[in-house]
C-alpha cells in the first residue's frame, strides 16, 4: 500500500509535469469506476497543482480567465476546485500521450496541447478514492514528513488516549496519530530501534512525553535533548524523508526509475527480508521483526506466507555486484549417434535427450543466454544381435483307430 513518501512523491510528480501546461475540457472518469464521483468542472482552460499530507494528495484545478470574459464582466466566475485523492492499494499518477493512457486509468485530465497529453489517476486494484470539493480528512493527524513538530506534539499530548494501550506495531498504523506510516515504515522503525513489535505503545512513548515535560518545567521548552540515536518519533520522520530522497519505491516505480527502485530495495533492512520473522497482528496485517515478538502478541499467532518474488528482488539488490554462481538450470541437448561409416546405427535410437547442467550468473550485468543445443558424437553400443529361434518341425498326428463292435455283436446274437 502506498505510504506517506509515495504520496509526497506523487504530489511532486504532478507539479513537475503540470508546470507551465494548460489543461482544457471536463475531466473524464472511467466508465467502470462507479464507486467514485464525476468531477463537474466546466472551466474552458485551467492549470493543475498538487500538495500532500500524510496518506492524502490534494489536487487543485485553477481556472484561467481569458480576455473575453474579463471584458464582459458578466456571469459568475468559476472558482478553483479541490480534489482529495487516497491511493488505496495501488493508486498513482501517470502522464502520457492519448495513445499510451494506461489500461487502469480512472480519472483523466487532458492538456490543451496539439496533440494533447493526459494526466491520469491509475489504480489497478480499484481501492483508491477521490472526493470532489473536500479538504483534508479531519480524523487524520499531522503529516510525519511536512509537519514534524505538530506531529510530535500531537502524539505526546494525547498519551491518555486508550489507543496507546495497544501494541506499538498496531498504533504505528493508526492514521489519527501517525499519518503517513504504513507497513514497511513501521517494520523498519521498530527493527532499527530494536523494539519488539508487540509491546505496549504507552511503554515506548510515555518516557518521551515525561522527558519533554521535565525540559519544559526547567524553562527550556522547545529545546531538543541530544541522544545517541533518534527516538521513535524522530525515526518516523527521518526514514520517511530518506525514502523521499531515493525517488521511487515498490509502489510507484516505472521502467524509467529502475535505479531508484533498486536503491529502495537495498535501503530496506527488515521488510520482506527472509531472515526475519513474520506475524499477523490483531488487525490482520503482517509485521516483520527480529527477536521476541513481545507480551501482547496474539495468542496462537500465525506467520503468513510472504511474496517470494519481492523477497528474491530484495536479496538480489543487497548482494554484492560481482559475478556469482547462480541457480542451476538443466538444458536439454540433442545427441546424434553415428557409426564409423557415418550411417546411423540400427541398434541405437535416432536421438538421445540428455540433461546438461549449466550455471548462470545472478549479477545484474550477467545475462542468461538462450538454450544451447550441441551435437556430441557418441559411440554406438555394441549389443549382441538377437538370434532367431528356429521353429520345431511339426510331426504329423497319427490317426486314432476306431473301436469296432462287430464281433461282439455277432457273438451276442449267436448266444
């Protein structure tokens, strides 16, 4: 699921591709997306800008007033329209030509260029939502990236909330307090701090609140106490900022951003690491961790099968960039057998299929070649010729003499 860094990068992308461009016509909604509303925006021409806050992106459609409308001075001016996007499981923005609009584009904005270009909201799994004319969601806390001071104060001032009695791994996904944290960020934060995922969130965060209260009582309000390593709230902001600086993650990478995506996979230390343990939390989400789970772990907790392709990709990017022995593949070879005269042997089959072991390299620079077929001469097997059995001579059957009763009958008659 796209997290705070992905939505922040999405807003940056929209601002970059829309800078200096003019859009025209009403936004077009996909016919198959019936869960989201139409966008009733009637301005002839307009510009587009975007901003992010946690797991939301707000797009602004700003109408352009032409010279004719200014001279007339009649009619109600069209106001700017706000659209708030939530990406769900697979939402993202793409900017393409009309012929290259993605298959799963659900809301499209056309430029006034000739030929026109299209800014599309793409969502393969259709969990994404947008609200027309709405603002930021009220029950979400401050952004962990852009509003760090407000985010920290909001969390530490609400320690009396019953939500902090739950495990820390589950509280980190509560957008009321940690707006922008998702599954991979929570795994990385807890792993790098060595915090078991199923300990009480209050036991982790309450000492931070008490330390700030003590600093405030000594007349040093706002002064940051230096520590050897960042605390949990600081690390949420730091890791999210690091991901933004990488440029692309698993959820928003394209063929043009493969290098950034590889850097993100190398950045991951815990998430989708096959050496880590996994456990399903009380909300049905998988958490990656190392060591003990903690006292609040679900009873009879079950680990969940992970994405093998993702694990393999993470391990591949973390391996040193040198040629190493890779997976063993079996390649079929066609072997033709011939005798000394060049003619095919009668006692052997025309073709023999053998399996040859070929080791391929797993480094990025190595490429797996095509299957090779090589003819290897094999001497004909010297098998003794079969001798035909000679049929036994059939002896003529001797006729069985029939028993006659003539003499007996005559004797009886005579008697």
